[in-house]
């Protein structure tokens, strides 16, 4: 998914959640509360939004005008993509010494791993 944090810049973003009123995403770009951004929504087109919260590399934004979510061509992440994301997040938590967060991620990883039955 493409995100335009400014009129001259575009970055790749991972959409975590989306509704007709707003979205939550993760991107390697610094955004601040009240920043105006544009999200390229497949099937809908560009949608302008304002950032309403920021936490680490995740943020939430509210669309200025609600989007027709039933027209959005969004696909859920595969189990492999979800597991890869959790592993990257756990490594970052370990590097930062965020041990409680790392422990929660470790539990999520163990639950996401495929199990083999006898």
C-alpha cells in the first residue's frame, strides 16, 4: 500500500486495519499527530486523512471523507506474512530491551507457528 506523507514523497506502508472512517498502518516514515497524509486505497483511489495517534512505527488516521470500504480491494495478510512481522517486531523489542513486549510477542509467535499432529 502506498502512503503519501507529503506532496513530494511516497512510501510503502503496511495497512493493519481499515474502515470507512479511518485506518491503522505501519510505515518507516515519521508522522505526527494532525499531519495530513494521503493513502492509496486499491479499488478506491487516493484518500486524504489526518493522523490522530502515533505509537512507535504505527499510527492511526481518520479519513477527511469516508471511503466506500465495500469497493476497497484489500487482502488479508497470509499466515507467513503475519509470522514474519511478529519475528521482526520481537527482534526489535529485544534490541530495545522491551522485555515485557518481547514476551508477549514470543507468545503470539508460538501461537502462530504451524503445528504438526501425529
